[in-house]
C-alpha cells in the first residue's frame, strides 16, 4: 500500500533526489502517524491493566505525585513502536525497514527489548533489588552486542573485549539515565521524543532518510503516550517504559550512525541524552560522597538508595510547577539537539560550536545545578584533610605535573605541527617531558609547602621549567634528528606549561575559597544556620577564615558580612565578603541581616569595646572574640 502511494509521488517528481526524499518523507510520516495512533489507543488500555494489577505509585516524601497514579504504562510505547515497524514491513511487501535496520536487527531488538521490558514490568509490579536489575540490564546489553549492535568502528577498531565493555557500558548507562530522570510528569517521555526527533533530523541532513523510520516510530509512540503522561499525568512510564526509551535512544544510533563520521554517530546521541546522562553522573557522584560521609559518622546509607536531589527535583523546588519545569527541560534538551545538528551541518566549525555550547553549559551547571555535589565533596575532603597531608599531597602533585606536561606537549605539537606523528610520541616526548620533570625534582619542587609559598618559590618554579625545556631541547638535538623549529617549540612549551603548573600550586587556596563560597550559598537561606557578622578585616580575619576552612565539615555558621572602622574598606569586598560599614552601623546591620552572633577579629580600643558591649545588650546579640580560638566576649 505504501509502495503504491509513494509510486505516484515518484512518477510526479521523477527519479530526481527531490522525488526520493518525498517518498522517504511520506513513509516516515505514515510510520509516525501509525505509532502515534497506536499509542493513543493502547495507553488507556494498559493504564487500566496496571490499575487492576495493583501497579500504583503512592504519594510519599520522595515522589512528586499527590495522588495514586498507575505505573507501567510505558508498555504501550513498547507495543506501539514494534507494531508500527511490523506494519511498515507488511505494507512494504515484506521488505526490511532499511539496509541497516534489517530483519536480523528487528528480530534481535525485539527479543532484547522484550526481555528488558519484562524486567521493568516485574520491578513495577513486585519490586526488584537494584543489583539484580543491573545484572539483567547487562545481560540484555550483552545479547544485543552478540547480535551485532556495537560501538566498534565509530571511533577506531576496538579489540573485542574493549568493544564489549564500551558497548555494554553505553547501553546500561543510557537505560539507567532515562530510568533516573523519570521522576516527574512527562519528563522522560518528552525528552525521548525530542531525542528521537533530533536524531531523525540528523539523518535527514545526512541524506539517510531511509534510516529515519525507527526514530519516527519511537517519536510517534512517545507523543501518543505524552498525551496521558504530561501534567497532570494519569499514568506513568514506570521502569517498563523508561528503560525501553533509554535502550532505544542508546542503540538506534549504533545501527544508523555513519561509521566514518564522529559528529552524527557519537556527539548527537550524547547531546540528545544530555540531561539524563548529566543527572545520572550527578546522582552517582552525590550518592558516593554521601555514603562516604555517612560512614564517617557511623550511619548506613547504601549508594543505590534513592534521593530527592535529581535535577527535576531541584528545578521543581524553585518553579513549584511541574509544567514549567518540564518545559524548561524540553527547551534545554532541544537546544542541545540543535547544537548537535549544527555540528553535523558545519563540520569544519563543529569544534567551535561545541566549545561555545560547552562553556555555556558549564556556566549554567556550576551556577545552578551542581552546588549540592560540590558542597558535599568539599565537606568530605575537608574532613579528611589530615589523611591527605599524611602522604597523598606529594604523589598527587607528581601525577598531575606529569599529566600537565604530557598534555602541554601534545598541545604544542598540535599548534605547531597541525598533527602529531606517532614517532614523536616515542622519541621526543620522553625527552622533553622527562627533562622538565627532572628539573622540578632537582629544584626541590615537591618538598616545598606551597600553601606557604613566597615569590621566590614561584620564581624558582619558572626557572626550573625554563631549564628543563632547554635541557630537553638539547637532548632532542643529540639523540634525535635536528629540528629548525626547536627554539620556537621550546618557547611554546614553556609558555603553555607555566600557567597550569603555577595554578596547580595555588589550587589549595582556590579550593578553600570555593568551599567557603559554596558554604555561604548553601547556608545563607537555611533557617537553621547561624548568621555571623565579623568585626575586623585585617590579618586576624584572614587567619579566622583559614580556621573556618579547617572546620568546614562540622561548622553550620555563615558569614553575612564584615564591618571595619577603617574608612578605606567601606563598600569594598574582602575574601569574597562585603564590608557593610563600621561600629556605628552595627545596630542597623543586625536588624536588617538578622545577625545571630558577632565575631571580633581585631584589637578594640577600650572606648569601642564599651560601645560594642552596650549595643550587644540592646540588640540581645551574642558575641565572641577570636585570637587563635573563639572565647566568650561578654
């Protein structure tokens, strides 16, 4: 039937590329419409089935639904997807979907996805231990790998064992990414719809329209389900549907992707799954850190235990609207897909497009999304400072220095030679990098306490790098072929190496400042946090800040601002804190900023001391004075 309809279009347009595109476009549209219609019909059926089987999501502290809602409705997406593909094959007279999506693929994917959907259905109905479910996911991914759905060839020809490990990791990671993001009305199904449209669009611009059929089937099935899943939802995907969506988005590009092009084969699927993947990485990071913190305090918190700090939970707490939150994530996902398509269209400019998008994404992530994980990480590292001092600092410096020198050497080769001949990796890199590293060792770089470093220490570091670069150039001239650009390469290498090596030595102070900033942001709006006003912005204040950093994990106080009697400091910012005024402004500041305690970090004249005591009595505010420790001031 489809062939008869499309034959008329072909006769009208002839055999030109426009006619071929029109034919493939009609096929894709019909598959999309068929999957959409099937999903619209089947979703209410499976919703009632889930209700009768008792598969109901009950409201609790972790869930966002306020009333019982059936789960497992994602079974309709699975059925609509496969029925749409089967109907297409039948109407095409038994021809496969395309050369890539052959009968063998369709059979293998039907078996693998059916097994995964069965696992999800059992979990939705009876519950399943996380590690058992993970083992089942690995088994399904292994079956698909054996059936030929592999990553091998997209980048380089992997050995079999590495190809298996990477493929299984990719599939299982995507399955769990969509499983974790499915915590709010319409989120996972909407993101899968956008991903399928984006991946189909990539194939359209790649002139592989025959491979768009499975993506159209997936998009239509998701759109039909979204009719019942968008807020206020009457049915949830459950693990049945969310894991199937992750499986589709992960495996379809492995079959349809161009093996010769990195951007459409790898970058676009990564960007299409950007939000679920990022949420999964944050969840792993967050739960691992909290597990370590709880073990130190004697509490038990399994790493697989669910929480309410996923991206959609955080945004929902700010917007207080599931619709607004869903549309925000839809917009971000669509923007990521647009970046992927732009990289496909403008291959020569793809690194620039991707770099701009990456910088913008990092700014958003650091500012709005990753505060919880960074804060918990800072607490963990601060509480283990003694262990780090006992033997990890020096090996860490050595390892990072070697990594920096290797990366800088590669960057210098890329800048000067445009490519890096394999022979240089074997001959010149050890000479160049080894000479600089030996110079760092000889100048006692790894015996210095860089937290107490002076100008002379950093000057000697620069001398060591310059000497190492010069010695390395001499060794290259002696043991390798002479190079006319050896001086230029040495200058570039030294210029590239010095900034990261110096910044690495300053990283401890930077880390302390970052942890203080995160602490202030985390506690500023907390009703349980003690709000401090610091009196004095001199050297004792800096020592006080250093002591605060040492007790970062235990202290629940937040500095609101500073006051100082030196008029030159008024309106300035010191150590990241605003100077709000002087002694006379304390009453107004305490009332407006709701100060709980004043910490004195300076020597007070007797007249100022008496004035401050009188203010404290009137304001009923506590005060402490800090020399090397806090003690009662009153």
